[in-house]
């Protein structure tokens, strides 16, 4: 099981940061940052907002590792911008709803021409293959505040087995959603929105799953906000 130290090092590696970058961003001393990285001490609460910001993630992920790694911004580029050595391009869907149902997802991925750039190290650290990595625009406010309308979600198509409470991209009733999923007895599934006041949770039996053609597309491992596109 990873620790705060492991997660700090992971994000430093992903973002190519050094200890001095953490010192400058948080105001912590060289000795304090060194102890965070070595695992001798954990960051005090007053350092967490600035630390999570420079590591482009959330305080909750740094502390627990239970939520997705949430980057605050995705930088736009054009097709003339060369790829860095540690980058790959993954399919980016502005609207994934059209690919729901009837096994159309693989065909849609093969034909999608829009791309986002992703660090190879980030994918490698999470054991996600390039072939299983896609991104899509989230629509609606059912997962607010975790996922806001217009955010970009990153999905691992290779992870479809439900782990209770994790966010998955799903096709349900012919539409594309992001929801927290939970296993129910006898093959049922519980579908939960973070905005539970406006979107009550749904319980499906194993037969309901079949009848309503619920399809799990993959695990949502990262959420990012596009400042402009």
C-alpha cells in the first residue's frame, strides 16, 4: 500500500519536479521537504494546500490515495507541437455519448482524430497501457463537485471490475455517465452520484443490468479542468 511519501514522489516524477520546487511552492524548509520525501515525516496541515497545488493533485489523494489524481489544468497545443520523449497521444472525445451501446466504443476510439497528450510515466506508474487510455469531456452536474460540467476525465479501458466507491465511466440507457459504482448481492450494482440531492442513487439487480444494457467502459483515474480549448 502506498504512503504519502510514495504519492509525493510519484507526482514529482510525473511533473519532473525537484525538492527545491516544493520548497519554493510551500515555503517549507529544505529539511522539512527532505523528510517528506524520505518518509521520516509527513507534511503538516498548513503545507497541504500549497503542496497539493504544486503537485497538481488534491489534498485527499495525497493523504489517502483513495480519490483520483486530479490535475488542475490541461495545457492546449496544436498538431505542430512536437511530442516530448516522455509523452504519448491518447484519443480525446468531446462527446462520447454517441459511442454508447451496440459495441461502438472500439470503433469510435479507432476513428477519433482528436488527441490529448499524456506523460508515459503517469500511465506507467498506474499500470495503464497507452491502448487503454482515453479521455472525454464530462457533461452535466450529477458528479459535482468531484466532476464539473466541461471537465476532462481520463479513463482506463482495461479496468472494468467494480471496486466499491470508485468512479467509472459507464453507458446506461444509451447515454454516457460517470458514476460511483458499488457491488450488490447476486450480481446487482448500485449507481451513485456525488450530487445525490438532485440525482438519487440507483439500484439494479443482475437482470436489470442486462435489461437496461449497463456497460462499464472503464475506471476514471484522473479528472482535469481545461481552462480553455
